[in-house]
């Protein structure tokens, strides 16, 4: 321990605002900083936008019946998470990415809808993995709450798609 007296010539420089000091403390505690959260939300946004487009176009192809209904259900959720991520990116002070994830091209290259659904589930599982890794590091209550809902929704839709695929065999 170092004892300091008023005679010490040490200069204490205050170079950070209270806010960024708080953020530094968060990073030391293992929480993601703002830049990491922005990159994370944008990566998920691009993936969800790809998922929304794949399910929209696939539902049109399926036309009607249980597969079309399932795809429409997943599409509604994917669109919902896009809107949620856009909202949080704006709160974080960043213009949301307008890109569509590479998943779109890969999924649409699969012509058979049942195979595309299996591939879609793989993409959804990737999102689940990313969310499970990041969630313990998201300190902001509102973002943590919304990402938790997104995780649960993905887990539920993966289960629905897996059950559908098993019935179709
Ligand atoms: Fe998704």
C-alpha cells in the first residue's frame, strides 16, 4: 500500500468522463463494451435479415399448407428481431447495417424446401450459440432482456422446425 500526503507531487489526471470510467469498469468486470455490442448487434441484424428473407421467399414457394405456415411463423419472428436490433443500435448511437447476411445466398442455393429448412435450422442454431455466449456479458437490462427473448424464440422455432422435419421423413 502506498501512503500519499498532500505534499506528494504526483499529478492525478482526470482524462475520462464518469460515463467512460463506468464503461472501463464494466469491461474489467467482463462485460462487453459499446463497440463490441454494436458489432454483435449488427452481425445478428444481418443474419436475421437474411433469415427473414429466406423464410419469406420460401413461404411463397411453399404456397400453403403446414410448411408455409411454419415458415411464416419463423419469418414474423425474424422480422421482429430485426426491428429490435435496429432499435438498440440506434440507442447505442450507430446507424444499423443495411446488409443481408451471406446466409441468404447459401440458403437460397438449396432448391429443395425441406433441405432448406434443415439449413435454416443450422443458421438458427448459430444465432442461439452467439446469444448464449454474449448474454452473460450484456449489462444493459433492456438489451439483455430483448436478446434473452430472441434466444428463447429461436430455441422454440428450432424445436418446431426439427419436429416438422422429423414428421416429414
Ligand atoms: Fe434468426
